[in-house]
């Protein structure tokens, strides 16, 4: 009896202690519990009577057809195909493609490049894609096929898919398509971007054999290729052909020539010591101050006063201002001609009154070599007054 009484007393004590601790906790956390209950009540009042339901997206447009049979006409296919191509939806594009073949109406506008890209994204086999393209082109016919094929080539070229381009070019003769100027421009640019310069040369030879004229952009790519491969003769030959487009009757004027290309050609001519050969080609194209300075530097390095005179005359004809550095180089190149050096010095200080040590040192070097002490005194007087 004593044992059971003791046990029951202990149980009562434990329960009392538990309830005491629970009450203490509730009292200490009363603020938090009150906020929690208030939040529950607010949620119930606001959302308690609504149950989540799946809502259908409402729009003014009907759902996109999922099968070819759902299209009512070829015109519906045309508009849906254009929309799917703009939205970059490959599955919908292929659905429209299947519908077009069902209607057997090849007169509608078909973005062939988008269709081929959709097939590739959906992992269609390359041979299957080629068959589809050739069948479509054979059925469509007409002059629009050339535009479609060039658009397709351009799309593939932008994605650097040269392997499929090569396979396509092998299959295209069966459709009657012949590469035109735009085709060669696309292919040349693609291979140049991929640094496949041998293919660029091969395509150019192919175009010339087929008597297909190259576009201005293609010609610029050829010059870039020659610059990359350090082939100055090819670059000069292409430049001469391209210059006729820049300065011909249909051109807007020599300002259409890209200055960057001309600058690169000037640098290469100087590097290959072919400036004398290249200089006459520059008479009708725009030049930058950097190009003039590069040519002056080359003429001074070659110790060729005649070439230096030609470069100076070219710059003055184009009304290109000389920098302080260029004046210094000119005086260095004419160091054996006192009158010329003095004339350049007077011109330099008149046009550049803030000229500094670079011009001064160049002039003093010329005076020391020619022992022209009178000109040295003039220089000393000018620079002592203008320099601190």
C-alpha cells in the first residue's frame, strides 16, 4: 500500500510540474501566440471561403493546333507557321510543315531556314532533312527558291554548321539551284569566321570560274583573308578590284571605303616594304592620320626622300593634319635639306604652338647633323620661351 501510494503521489507531482511549466511557457510566449492566432483568423476571413482551382489561361487566340488535321486551309498553315517561327517553337513549326504537305500547297510562304532549324532541334536525321528540303524545293520551283536557299545558308552559317552546309551544297544541284553572288558571300564569310582560309580561296576560284561577281562584303573578306595569311599580292589585287566599286559611278564616293581595311593594308605594305607599289592606289581612298604616320615612318626607315615627298604630298592633298610626331619624322627624313627642315619647323610651331620636347629633339638632331647653328638658335629661342 505504501509503495502504490508513493507512486501515485509522484505521478501527481510530475503532472503538476508539467502543467506548471506549460503555463509558464504560455505566459512568456503570449504575445507571439496572440499574433499567430490573429494571423490565422485574418487568413480565414480573407481566403477561408475560396478553394484553389486550376484556371485556364484566357487569351484572344485559340490554342495552337497539335496535329496537321486541325488546320482548315493552307492559308491557316501559312499564318501559323510564321507565328511559330517568330516564337522559336520547333514542335509547332514541324506541325505546320506536316500540314503544308497534307494540303500539297507549295505556293504559301515558308521560312525554310526556320523549318530546318526546327528539324535539327528535334533531332531529325540529316539525310531526312536533306530529302525534305530537296523535295520541297523541287515542288515549289520559281525564282523564290534562290532567296529561300540563301536564307537557309545564312542561318546555317551563323550557327557555324559547316558540315550540314557541305552536305546541302552537294544535294542542291538536283533542285536546279546555282550559287549566286549572295551565296558566295555567305559561304566565304562563314569559312573566314571559322579560320578556314583554304576554303575561302577555293570558293573564290570557284566563283571566278563560274563568272559570278563577288559582292563588296565578300571582297572585304578576301582582303582580310590575305592580311591574315600575309599575302600582300592577293590583298593588293582584291583591293584594286574593290576600289573600282568604291570610286565607280554607282558608288557614293571614296568615303565608302572602310578606313580600317585601308589602314591594315598600309601596315602590311610597310611591313613587306612594298609602299612604293601601294602608294598610287591610295590617291582616291580616305586615309587616317595613323596611316600617314606609318607611311612617313617607313619612308624615313628606308632613307628614301623621294618616297617621303610622295607621302607628304598625298597627305597635304587630302588635307590631313600632321601630328607633332609626324613633323619630327618629316624633319628627320629631310635632314640633308636645310631649307625643307626650316620650313617644316616654321609650319609646325605656327600650327602647334604648344609643341614640346619631341619636336625640339628632332629639330636639334637635324641641326647637329647638318651643323645648321642658325636654325638651332631659332629653336632654342622658341622653346626657351614656350617651355617652363
